[in-house]
């Protein structure tokens, strides 16, 4: 396996871990709803995102918590297996960005606490963008096997043209 496959698998493992933590906590939906009702994840968000959260997320908090739990598990599993990895990476970007925005977005810290600029959600977003656009991240995946059976799916699933030669689209002599 190449390094980009490991990046894909590690991003997937982080999502599996987050989803399992929520799945193994039966009171998570209620805790999430209570936290949102008390202003958690809303107060620090940018104004445009606060409006979105107050209008859409807070009134449906328990349903959203179940959706987030399932989304984290599905994104993680899809990335680890490399099954529809581009779509999973896109989901990872959206979910990471939403979590990042709910925590106030990207900002510089004071240097007295944990880093605020390069935090976990920003790293997950950036790594997911890399996985999305990297053909090398799709090696050793179910997507690569699907492309062998149906080359027309090549560009959609593995970011390579059908019949594009070997690794990275370059032909060997």
C-alpha cells in the first residue's frame, strides 16, 4: 500500500472512532440536544452559521445526532474499504467543515492553550480534500476492483481515465 492509501485509511479510522464513541453512548442524542439548547456549538459559530444552526439543527437535534452518528460510521467504513471513496471524502469534507464552523471556524489562538488554527477538524478537511483528488488514494480499494470490471467508472471512482496506463496515469516503457 502506498502512503496515500494510508492517509485514506487513517481518515476513515478517525471517523469510525468518532462514530463508535457516539454509538456506544446511548445518551448521546439527549446530551447533544441539551448542549445545543444551552448554546453549545452555536454561540461560537460565525453569524451566518448560527442562523443555520438555530433554524435547522437545534429544533431537530436528536434526529441530527442520529444522522451524524450514522454518517461518521458510514464515511469511515467507506474510506477504510475504499468503497465510493470519492463520495465518502466529499462527505468527510462537508461534515468536518460543519463541525469546524460550529466550533467558531479557523482562527489564531493565543499560544497559551491547544492550537486553534491547525485543529483536528481543519486537518480532517484538508486530508479529505487530498483523498478526494488523489488517484493514488484509490489503490487497494473496492473502487479499483469495480473499475477493473467497468472501466467507464474509472474517472468517477479512481480519478483516472479508463485505460490511462499504470500508476498515476503515466505509462511505463
